C-alpha cells in the first residue's frame, strides 16, 4: 500500500498540487482566474520555460548546465548594447545574441567533452566567467535609451517599437512571448518524441557506453545539447530585453533556480521519471502560478526565494525517493 501511494504521488502529485493551488488562489482572490491575470502568468513563465528547455537538453544527455542564468544576462546586455550603443539593424540585434549563446554552449562542451571536466564544475566555472564578461562589457551599468556613457555624451540609439513588440506586444489576444514559447516547446516536443535525433539524445543520456558501441557519436551529441542550451538561454535574454525595454545587468540571476526547479518538477509529471519537454513546461507553469498567487497575497518579494527553493527541494525529494524505490 505504501508503495502504491508513493507511485501515485510521483505520477499525479504535481498535477494535484497545481489543481489545489489554482483552486486556493481562485477562492482567495476573484481576479486570479481572470483572462488578464492568466495572460500575465503565461507571459511571466515564457522566459523561464525557454531557459528550462535548454537545461532539459543537457539533463537528457546526463549533463547539467549551471551557466544558463549568466548566459541570459550576457545576451540581454549584448542585445541592448547593439540597439542603444551601436544602432544596429534588427536582424543583427536578434542574431548576435544567438551566436553568443551558441558560443557559450561550445565553450561548455569544450570543457566537458574535450577536457573531461564534470558538467557541474565546468558550467559552474563558466557561469562565473560569463558573469564577469558581461559586467566588464557594461562596466557595471544597465543599458537604456540615451543613457550617459562613461566616455562622455549619451548613447545615440534607443529600443525600436518593432523590437519592443516582441516582448510587450500581443497577437490574437495572447502576448507575443507566449506564442514564441508555445511554438518552440511544440517544435522541441515533436523533435524529442518523433525523430531519430530525439531518441539518440535519450539513448546517450541513458547509457553513454552502449550508445558509443552502437555507433552514436556521443561527444557530438553532447556538444549539440550544450549549444542548444546556450541558444535557448539567449532567446530568453532577447525576450527579457524586449519585455523590460532595457539591458539589465543581472537579468538572468534569478532564472537559474526557477529553470532548474521547473525541470525537476517535470520529472514527476505523469510519472515520466526523466527530463521531458512537457514536464518542463508544466513545472514552469506551476512555479509561475504559485509566485503570481503569492504576489496577489502581498507576500514580500524577498520571501520568494524560500518558495522557489522549497519547490526545488520537494521536486528533488520526490524524484530521488521514487528512483531509489525503483532501483530497490
């Protein structure tokens, strides 16, 4: 009986928790379930979801990327500087941060695949390096329209309306970032579940040696996973810049914990027991709903870290207790 209860908790616990949270906040505040608030929740989780999808890629190949938060920050200031400092055309503003994210992924994969440094240690070191790079690049300042420059004068450029529409606009009644999130999540889901490449990713993470003996180029697969993680973090950085209309220096700092929590909550959705895209999306939605409801209850913002950490610990506990039980 105890085993059955644990299995049910692992398989349906996250869904039941989401239902309880929705019901509680709906009764507590009648404005919680309004279209405007639900739309704001989706907009708020769009960036976290994309960053978490990148982390999911690395976990699928039995790795882990701790540098995604710093990559978001770097992409944010690169995006903002191209528009405000250099008045670059929109296509360069959108392309350059993606190349930066891919470069971060290549750097991580070099440390892990070529030098053999464990994933956690390699990406931890990369996190601090990237953080130092983006702070040095901006000289410790956030970037905004016509900001004063340290060399004298003011920045010549400003954020265009077209760019800001990416983060603040709506299309068919939904915020544009939500559409971007839904489209990318759907594409990744199809790739991971209905293509050979998706199966190769899961095979590599499940048994690296067996994959190598089967002819899979394991090092290349891991490299691609980390590059994708960097690219998705950069997309999050672009959306963050377009959403707030400035290049915040530490924009990605709080996103790492939320993204990791979303991924591990997703482990238990419908008993998946492994990194999966729909579970990651559900985990991001759960955290977004919880934080939104607590905001409406006027919980102090500095207490949110306690909530995020508690969700992560709970998700890890359920996942590893179930994994230990299955192994036994």
